[in-house]
């Protein structure tokens, strides 16, 4: 019998993401029939009361996807157990050990990373950290390189690297994985994936929601550490990495580490030219006092290697933005000479540079913008841009699109199977923190303050200048 332990099993992450993911996996027949799921939390409640809370969270989501089944729920509920305990106490964890049996154990840390260094030694003392145990760590681990190493050292003192799964749920998204398939499974893209044909890359993670009552957490991390250090740098790595020798975990992650090591350091002298810090105007009133925490950040990153020399990567993320949008835009260079006329003021005769848009939110899609002749008998050929969707089943009207999966479904399945391809290796996390720390130090050295921006906008004006001073524009401003 195998067991999945959810530390923090009564919290928001477990109820909103992990348990619905497990329901869907069970519905699709992808869970080990013998798998036992044990939720552990401090709340003193009975197993029956906990299962009712889980059902209240899972059922509406399953019904909205039209996959609710009483049979599946009965099967999932039979797997579920609940233990009220202090996870930092070895004595209390021994009761949990008695429930796991003799099979493999996967422990998911859906708790504050500050507790990892206390829970892991307690697991070891309680006999829960055997050679077949896998531990899944939620981000952000630490708030800088030093604190990351302190926490990770405590974990590594008990678990080997092969047992540690540092999760970034963006890597579980279908479209992100499809980016790898497009790049390395087709001959038409990879020869063009370099500084000879690509002008620049934009990565945007925009949220319309405010920080709200999460400000104590956000005040400690800010947009730089909360989003850019993990999600956005992971997306950058997948776009920029060299072809791995194969699709195994170490081959993929080796190439991502190379990208992070090639990122040009941002210095104090350059901080004001290649970065922007912003804060939406209502954040101070939400927090109740002034603060210099950034709720928006935009950065130009340069990768100093042969493939990407001269190609800027523009990244931006923020709260209270104009749209909820997560996308990667690959902007190709314009044709060197147009045979269709020189009028660049409209699409009539003007050639727009090709662009690939990898959209992760609100919808998942990969599209390619190309030029096409307008239908008609005009003597002068008129061109127009068209968008070709590369998403599954888009051009097959008879095909039923697959259910949009929660990213955690793939990651839970991989962690329990011991496949770490879509997880972050220690040296990868260290290189990301190292670069982000350099950005933070440059801000301090340049005394860069946050610039205000109105909620519902695309951030401070300085973010537009980041591109306009290079003759470029954010993709969102061109739609």
C-alpha cells in the first residue's frame, strides 16, 4: 500500500487545488487502487467532519467540469483519513506513521516553508523518512539565497536530492509542456529559435486581483520574490534552453541551469534603465501604512550565450492589472524588405512581423500570427494578419477538447511516481535566487522607489519606457 500525506491538509491549497486534483485523477483511473490519502493538520476535527469539508470543496468544481460521480466520490472518500496533530512533533507523527503501512510514502508540504526545517527532522525521528519516501516542497522556499539554503539544508540532511520535489505548479500546465513538444518535436521551429530570427521575447503574468488580506505575506516577498524568482524564470528557461539530450529529468534540468547561469547580472548602474518597480495606489490603504513593497515589477533580462546574444527578454508581473493574463510572446524579426509596398500605417500592404503567443491564462492556447493575402480581385495585393491556433483539436470540429486539468494533477502523479522532470533541482533554485538577489541588491544600491500605478492599468509608465527606449511595445498594447 502506498500513502500520500498532505501536511496542511485542512488549508486553502489542499482544499482548493490538491484534493480536487486527486478527485479528478481518481475519476480518470490514474491513482493506485491501494493509495491511501492522509490529511494532517492542527485543527481538532473528526474524519467525518473533514471529509464533508473536502466534499464541499470538490463537488462544485467537479460538477462545473461535468465530471461529478457518486462512485468516484465514494472511492475517494474511502481513501481519505484525517489526523489532528502538530507536524513538528516526532511523538505525534508516530501516530501518522502507523497509518501509512509499509509501502512508499509521498509527503506534500502544503504548509509555510518556514516549517519545513522543523517538520522534516520530526518525520525522520518518527520513522517517516525512509529511502522510499518522497517529499514535495511548495514555493517559495526562503526569501533569498541564504534563507533558501538554510531551509533546504535542513531538508537535505534527511532526504537525498532524488527524494526532494520542489514544485512550481506552472510546470504542470499543459501548454507549458506543449512548448517543449513544439520546440523539440518539430523541425520547423528549432532552426528559427535563435537571435537570427527572433527579435525579443515577452513574458507577462498579470493578475486583476489585489493583494487584500494577504499583505503580511506579500509585504515580506513582493512581486520580485513571489512571482519572478520562480514562475517567470522557469518560463524563461523553457523558452531559452538548448535541446536536452533526452527528456529525462537531469537532461532537461541541466539545460535550464545553463540558462540561469547565463543571465547577465543587473548592476546598480543599470537598475534604473532595465528594471521598474511599481505599487498600485490602493495598496497602502489595504495595508494600513506606507510601504516600499512592489506589487509590480518589469525587467529586461539578457542571456549571454551564442543563441540569445542581443535578444532581450522582457518580463513583467503585477497585481491589479488591466487583465488576468499569463503569456509568452515570441516576437520574430520583420522581413528585411517588403515587396508589397512601403505603407506601414495599416495592414493594407504592410507586413507585420510574425509572432508566436503561448497563453497560459485565462485560456491555454498556442497561436502563430502570420501574414496572408486578403481575398479579392484588387490589382494591388493586400495583406492581412491571421492567427493560426496550434492547440489540440482546434482545426477538427469533430474533436472534443480534453478537460482543462489542474496543473497539480500532473505534478502529484509525477511525484508519486518518482519522476522529477517537472520539478526544480537544488542548483536550479540556487541560481534563480542568486540572480534575483542581485536585482534586489541593485535596487537597494540605486535607492529605487516604487512608482505608483492605478488599479486596472498595465502598471507604471516606466514599464512602457523599458521597451519604448528600444523601439518596442508590450504585446498587450497592440491588441
